[in-house]
C-alpha cells in the first residue's frame, strides 16, 4: 500500500459531506444537490482506486490500515 489511509478517507468523506449538508443552509437546492453529487463521486473514485489496487492472486489481508 502507498501509505495513504484510503479506507479511513472513504469512510469519512460521506460523513463529512453529510455534516456539511446538515449544518449548511438549504435554500439553494441546486447547490445542495451538486454538492451531494460531488461527494458521491469522490467516494466512487476512492472506491475505484481501492478496487484497482486489490490483488486477487495475493493471499491474506489487503488494503489494511
């Protein structure tokens, strides 16, 4: 692994996005929806990076922190 804690980041990105949306103003629905889509796309990109770095032929734990 490259030393970047991908599992932790993948866990906290949606959490941080939800906190920001909960504490923010909700008068602009377009901005809120675009922000939520952006957070979802960041989570998807992180999951794809993890999937790409997974080695099927290797035994044992992978992508552990």
